[in-house]
């Protein structure tokens, strides 16, 4: 009975660990230091689910430029310009495991964040 209980306990821990890694929100910062907002500024929401990165803007952006850079090698592994977009899905399947930076510009305002594949 103790073996069964221990096995179930460790299986539950493994499943919870896997679920915790599946979809997490990335911390994004604006790199435009001259902005002095006089109202609430809505920063785009960026989340990661395995090798997929999702960027969600609160309204349609006329121009979004996205770059993903491998921090270890400095190689730009993804770049794309999107027009009239609100929700973006970036597939990084096939990229090496490691630390990456995402840099994206939404209508001239630049944001950056880091994540691990």
C-alpha cells in the first residue's frame, strides 16, 4: 500500500511539474526611456507554451516587428514584420534549447523580454 501511495504521489508531482512548464507569461519591458505616460499604458501580453511564443496586443497594431535572438550565440533565429495584427503566434520548434531574447516593436514602441526553450 505504501508503494502504491508513493507511486501515485510521485506521478502527481511529475504531472504538476509538466503543467507548470507548459504556459507561462513572459516579463516584458519597454526600452523607450523617453515615454512619460499620463494614463494607463497597456503593455502587450507575451506568453510561452513549449516552443510557441504568443504576443497579444489590446488593439490592432498597424506595424509589429518581431526578432528572437539566441543569447548564447547572438544568432537571430526569427524575424518577421506583421501588418494590422493583434494576436501573433511564433513557432520556434526546431531551435536549440537555451536562453533567448525577444525584441518586438509595436507601432514604434520597442519591448524586450527573455525566455528559455
